[in-house]
C-alpha cells in the first residue's frame, strides 16, 4: 500500500484519513471483510484506534457490517 511518488519516495497510506469523513482504508476493508488485506495493513502499522468523524473505529465498522472474523482480529 505504498504509492510511489515522482521522486521515487514511498508514501505510506495505511493511516490516511479522508479529509471530510475521517474514513481510513482499514475501516473500508473492515466493512468489506477483507481479512488478508486488514492483516497486511496492520502489519504496516495501521492504527486501529483512529476514528471517523462520527467516532467509529474500524472495529465499529466491522461489527456494524456483521464481519465477525474481522471483529475478532
């Protein structure tokens, strides 16, 4: 999940938060149940405690979507 810039520098997007909603990649993947991708993001240092603008974390997103396996991770 590195975006290669024009200078060849990697940009870490694992903790990116949308400027309006506060949504992170981890939240989106948690809602979709993408276990492998979630594990990869967490290994890259994604912060699972970040909150969107409504105060919900990736865990909240997973629970709301009924993603039991993701919730356990």
